[in-house]
């Protein structure tokens, strides 16, 4: 039986550990940059695909709930409020995915802006500190976009229109048709009081439902239109997601 506590024997049996090989020439560095750029593009594209999937789910939810709610006068308008809650949940999920996407997008754009762009069209003023910043980001990855900023960006791009469609459908459902037990007894709303009663959901009075929706859409409006600071490449008019 071999002595397991012998340091010399353990060192002999253990395979040698080789130090990582770093690029020593310009051609090797170019190869490393090309492969790393391709890897970050793949990660960025993967998170972009997740963002698009969430948006597709939200669109599907809106279409399905509109079909259920507006297909018959007896369908309850609470279906549309439930759709708003589902779309809000998907918005929160998409904002989180967008924050990850933004990390990898920033790395890709840093390389493209400071390395590849200089190859095709050299400009003065570009320093080498971008390499240090890229290395620091790889060592200590941090989110570059807050949750509120991500929510605002996704609202401006897609979700504000979905919420507006649901709000319009809810207003049509509650103000134009007074729900009854059957479609024959349905009639148009004739007063504000009748509209408020029509907006009730079970034991929740109509004024409470209307107030809650007003507060919610006030936040939607604020988050969509508020001015972002320090957007850089994400400013309006530039190519971004």
C-alpha cells in the first residue's frame, strides 16, 4: 500500500499544473479578440432572444384576453384587469432580462467602438483605457442599468402600447355596455353613476377599481415619459433595444 501522506510521492503522482498561456504577439491578440467578441455576441443574442420571447408572451396574453372579454356582452371586464396584471408581471421579468442583456451589449459595443472601429476608420482621441475597463468588468461584473431604467425602456419600446390597448378595451367594456346576466338585457351606460357601478368587481366597489387603475396608469405614464440621464448610445434616435 502506497503511503498517501508522503509529499514527494503526492507531487510525483499529481499532474503538473501549467500556467495559462497569454497572447505574446499581435496576431495572437487579434485571434483572442475575435473569439472573445464572438462569444460576447452569442451571450448578448441569447439574452436578446429571451427579451423577445417575453414580449411575444405579453402580446399573446393581450390578444387572448381581448378576445375573451370583447367576444360577448356578458364577459366580465375583470378579465382585462387580470390581463393588465399578467402584462405587468411579464414587464418585470423582461426588465430583469434586459439588465443582463445590457451588460453583454455594453461589452460588445466597447470592443466595437474602441477596437474594430479604429481598424476600419481610425480616429484621434481613442485611448487604451477601454481595455482596463473591460478587464475590470470581467473581474467584477455589475449591472449598468437600474430596474427602474429597464422598466422605462421596455415601456417606451413595447409595453406602453399594450397597456393603452387594455385600458381602451376596459373603458369600452365598462362605459358602453351595462353587464347583465344575459346578452338580451345588456344596454348602454347612461350615466357616470352607472359606469361606476359597472366597474365594480365582486365586493370591490367601482370607485375603488377606477382609483386603482388611475394610479396605476399614472405610474405607467410617468415611467414611460420621464427623461433619462446619461443614456449615451441609448439616447433616442440611436440604434438600441
